[in-house]
């Protein structure tokens, strides 16, 4: 009897265990998995993330799964520790390959293919966009073509990837360009400036400013000189400079039959070049940050006697004597204006404007509306202050905003409200000078938010001035503002596409490819400044971004030049001079390449603010930029290697530019009846 009971109990236990085992086995079988690769193709050897998600029989993520599971990946067994049902596996892809993932409990497999392309393909989208823009003179389609080619390469570069590539352009690159606070700030700032210009044009304020400035700008040459001086005065930010100077001076330059191409050139050449080398600008923060990071990295591995003991701001100041392109670009413009001479496509544009009064070439100018909509509504009520006050609000608001946001950022870093007295803590314990303090504060400022605040205040001021004086009703003032918004929509669209192309270039590694290509060429450290200038120009031209070029090159070039100097057994003091020079030419080359590029945001904004056809602006500015760059290359190579000091180099370079204008340039007369 007892034996029978024991037997039954044993059978029962076996049955229960079998049911439980079967259930567990069934559970294992019910688990599935999905794999998604972060990239379908890579250009050059890159790491690719594969996100593995474990799912239940309903296909839902097994969020409660927190344990290791056995997988075979690329024929190698491995235990993957999942967290909430997810594990990210990383593999370096240096050739086109299929990677198979097998869940060992169920022996279910899935394969993901990642294509590999050579690094030289990374330059094709930018080159295609630039070539199309110059050949067909249609910017949006050209840039879209470049974005599409880049997206197609990254999607796999196959016939079946054509439609996914188009969708990627829309839902990834254009959407990401819009989903960026800095970009939105620039778009809103641009639209606000367009609204201000439209309102102050219709309320007679701009016509009043024209009357006042006409006393100084009483000839074509003097008008261009006033524009040049105004560009120097608004030195603190290149975007603000471009939009304010171009929109303010355009009616006056039109009056003296100065071509829109020449106005765009003056505007473009007093924005980034000035902002790049001025002591206190919105550029200074990015520059100093990149320099300091590079110096910190160098000092971690530098041998005794090769430590760099200078701060970033000191290096920046020491490098200014080698900033040949930005400084010579500003001075070359003055030479052209003073001599009343031009050459190349610019000469043709100026003669067309002088002789026919056609300030803009036959093509419709970028972002320009029918000018009749911007005529004063009251011809006998032209008050200059109705335009000057809103513009001054924008300028002063920008300055105040930069100081405020910079002080706020510094206060958060220092954890104190008494920022001014504690800035030494951010300067390696050394008490900074007044100019250095201002530079540190502005370097931490949020220029995008500042521009947004300033432009909104300027727009509100323009509306209040117009309505309070009963020049226009509130509704008509709003209509004028909306019309101003409409005028900037085409160039804003170009700007959006340019940002998307910049993101494509970043994903492809365009800048890294160009940098590494030239860095592989071994040469003396003395020749690195001129090589760096050319490299920076190529990267900036291809990507359309000065700031992006600096971010790419500073971490690569500065350590490289320091290592080259050590390898070449150059004395540390002499190596430091080369270091200053290279620091400068990264910036100078970036500005030059940005100047020549039809996909550059500042070049596009210059066309917008001047009401100039964008491709005509690029085409007419290019010979001038190349002239200054050629002289700058001589200064950075032959003159530098020869050991000539800056106070000899600059007069020689200026003399060369004067000679070019004298022997190549042709006189451009004053408009008839206005000389």
C-alpha cells in the first residue's frame, strides 16, 4: 500500500515537472527578436550599431527581460546582457558584409547587410551641389541634388534605394535641419528683419534714412564707403551685420546705380572677415573653445620642454598677425572703392547698373518682391527715425542680449552671481584684462537667442512707431509685416537646404576625408600654414560652413603641427610661431572657402539682404576672393618661410593688391548727372 502511494506521488511529481519544463520550453520558443542597423551603408571604415530587441509572441517588446541570452553573431558565440529587452551590438565595418544574428535557444536567424564605400565618395554630394549651382544657376534644385546623392549613398547606393533616399531627404535631413533651435532662431530672425524692412519702407522711415545718408553718400563711391564703414561698425556678429547693412543700404545704393552684386560683395566681405578677427564677437567663444581643447590634448602627451603654457585667448591674439585673408579682404575692398575700379564679372555688373540703371541682372533676385509694395504710403511724411530707431533697437538689443546671456552662462559655470569679479577662475586663476573679460563673457553668450530677442524687439518697435503716428492702421502694418515675411521665404528655403546638406556631409565624413588626405602628405612644419589654409578653404567650400570647418580642423591640425615641429627638431619658440600661424589660417581659410561657396549660409544671407541673385553674387565675388587668397597664400608660404615680419608682409601684400587693381581693373564712372 505504501509502495503504491509512493509510486503515485513519484508519477505525479514527474508529471508536474514535465508540464513546467514544457511551459518553460514553450516560453523560450515564443521569444523572438528583431535587429535594426543604425546605417545601411558606410563611407570609410566606421562603427555601426545594431539594436537587438527581444519580442514576445504578440510581437511586443519584452520590457521585463533583464538577463543574458546566448547569440551567435557573425559566426561567433556571445552572451548578450539585455536591459528591458534591448541590447546594442557594435561592429566596425571596413568592407561590405552580411552580419547574421542567431538566437541560440530557438536557432532563429536574421541577416543584416551593410555596404562599404571608399572615402572619396564623401566629397561627391558637395561637389555635385556646387557644380549644378554654378552651371544651372538654380540653387534649391542643386542643393537638393547634393542632399539626395548623399542620402542615396548612405541608403546603400542601389536602384532599390532610390525611393528610400528621397524619403530620407525629407523625413531625416530636412526635418533635422528644422528641428534645431539655432536654425529656427536664424529663420525667425531673418523673417523679423524682413518684416522690419517692409514696415519701415512703407512708413517712410527708410526713405528718410536715405535722405540723411545721402548727405554723406553723395556719390556712388561715397555710398559704397558708407556701406563699408557700417559693415565695420557692426562687428560683433556676422548674421546681424549682413542683414542690417544689406537691408539698410540697399535703397541708397540703388539710387546711385550701384549693382546689387557689388552691394552683396561689400556686405559679405565685412561680415565674417570682421567678426572672425575682432576681439569681441559671437565667433570668439567657438574659436577659443576649439583652441583650448586642442592645447589641452597636446599638453597631455607633450614631452618636457614642449608644453604650451599660453591660454587660448593669448594664442588667438598672437595669431592675428597671420590673419592675412580676413584683413586683406577688408582692405582690398577699400582699395577698389577708393580707386573707383573693378574687374571681371563685377566690372560688367557695375557698368550695367551705371549705364542702364538695371541694378539687378535680368534674373529674378533671390527673395526680392515687387518694389512698389515697399513704397512709402505717405510721400510727404518721411521721418528717418521711424527706420533708425527699430534698427538701433536691433543693434543695441543684440549687444545687451549677448552680454546678458554670456553673464548668465558664466554665472552658472561659476555658481555665483558676481561674475565679473570671479572670471579669473575661468582663466586658469589669472586675472584677465578688461577686453579679455568682455571676450570671455561674449564667448559664452547665446547669439541665436540674442538675435531672436533683438529682432522681435525691433519689429515691435517698428509696429508701435507706425501705428502711434497714424501712418498706417494696425491691419495695414500687419499686412506690410507679412509681406516682409514673404520676401525672405525663398532664401530661407535655400538656407534650410544648405543646413541639410551640411548634415549629409557630416554623416559622410566629408571634412575628415579632406583633412586626412592632405595630412597624409609629409612635409616640413614651415609649409603647414599654407597647406592648412588651402585645406580649410576646400573643406569650407565643400561644406558651406566656417564654423563646421573650424570644428573639424582645429582638433586635427593643431596637434599635427606640434608633432611635426617636434619631429623636425624645430626649437619650441620657433614652433610656437608656426603654431600661431596655423591657428590663424584655419580661421582664414574657413572664411575664404565660405566666401566662395554657393552653399554657405552667410553667402546666401548676403544675397538675401542685398536683394541680389545668389548665383550672380557668388560669380562676381569669386575673382575678388581668389585674388586676395592668392596674395594670402604667398604671405603664408614664401614670405613666412623667408622669415619676413608682419609689418613688412602687410605693406607688401597691400602693394600687390593695389597693383592688381591698377593694372587689371577698369574705371567705373559715376552715374550720369550724379558725379
